[in-house]
C-alpha cells in the first residue's frame, strides 16, 4: 500500500470536483485510489437510491464478456460479501481475502466466474453512502500472481465511501431537470433465463443504447440487474437509471411462470415521470430518510398534525425536520417547497 500525506478522501474530492458526468468521476476515482491501493481492475457502478440495484457500470478497462454472470451472481443465491450485506456494515467495505481468513475462493462468484474468466483472485468492495442513501458501489480486483488486499488497504478504501457517493450523486444531478424529457411510451423486452433477448418492441434498440448500449452483445448492467433481481425475488422489481441523454429512465422487471431462478423476465423501460425525477432530486439534496418522509407527506398536502401521526413523531419534531429541509433545499415555506417539487 502506498500513501501520500493528504487523506485519500480529500484527494478524491479535489479530483472529482466539477466532474460533468459519472464516467469522469469513475476515471478520477480509479487514478486517485490506485496511488494508495494498487489494483489490476476496478469498476464503479451507480445504484438506484431506493432499491440499491446497480444501474450502470463504469470499468477501468474493457472486459471480454457482458454482465449477465455478474448480475446473476450478485442478485441470485446468497454469497460472500454481496453488496446488500456490505451496505449494512458500519463502514460499508469488504475485503474478500480478509473476510474469508485468506480463502477468497470460498466466494462462489469469484471461484465460478471471476477467476476462470478474468484471473481475479481477490476483491475489495465498497458501498458508497451519503446522507444515509446509497449512490454507488466500487469494486477493486487483483489477479493471480498479485498479493491479496490487506485489512489496512480495506480501511483506506472504506474511509472514502461518503466522498465517492457525493461525487457520484452530484454528477448524476448536474442537470436534474432533464429527467422528464422525451417520450414516455414504454418499450418492452423479454429475456430468457440466460438474459438473451427473445423479443422486444419498437424503439427498444434506441432506448437500450441510451442506457449504455449493448456490451459485447449483452444488455446494459442496469437492465440485467433488474432482470436478475426480479427472477431471484419472484416479484416486480424497479430501478431508476440515468441515461446517456441525461434523462432518467424507469426499468421494471416481472418474471414469467417457470422454475424459480430459471425463468424468462418481461422488462419495461420508459422515460421517468416528473414525479419520479422530483423524488430522486429530493434524495440527492442530502436529506435524511426521515426528512425525505416528511417532504413526501408535505407534497401530498398533509398537515403537520397528520405528518406527526403518520411518522409517529411530535408536531414539534416535524417542525424541526421542516426547518432543516427548508435550509437544505433553499426554500422558506411549504408553499415554496410544493412549488419546486410537487409534480404530477
């Protein structure tokens, strides 16, 4: 591990300041982190702030395959150091070799997929939270012949989750009002149990390209994540994804009848409504989850008394939350708040 005088978090904040998009954030994070924690490959993925699903992946170098096997492993059967588990840790970082006492091969995705396909033998995973909301995940990998990551390196990476989350969030919302643009007529895709597209409606190609395009013939990571999660959960799954055009897109997946975990999924992809974009924008302003709950009820026209009852708070506490919300959002009254964010 190599370190410099200034903390890594400070250097990442400087390197990502003013980044116009997440791709620029990812490049800056890779270069800056590598100075302290060398790696062979890295991936920064944006995540849906509500579901936590991966929505788009930015890689330090191309890989020869798409992301079908990755999403199937991530959202399928339980495995070691899955992102959903790391997210619950006080410091949301996992070092696979450390967490397995020097036996990272115990991780199914590593032994069955990443080592055979890419030669990766160890992994650091970081879930990036800001204001209690997850905006990104960072993965670092070393190949055969390289040393395992150490606990000290994991601690260095773990200390930067908030700054990486903030940089990602800010890049996603450089022009947040763009989200409601474009046609909201949904397109439909059907994928089989290997995520091969077996049917799609008109205009699907164009919308898939806007979500990141076909990676080695595969659907974008965000679409694959929804399909894999819907298949594993056997239920409707939703994620909001920022497209290349700047629009926000809602991806939903619903599994068809069949053997659990091995079934086709119907996917709908459509431009997000202004209401969805408004909710995302509120989350991006650094509000706590409780403050977001209060805002949501204000936008529905609830009184202070009704909000207090719904959230099991005192009216005084509700007013304190509203004062904090007004300060963070730069408004001075409920009327201003509703005018800015209440959308049909």
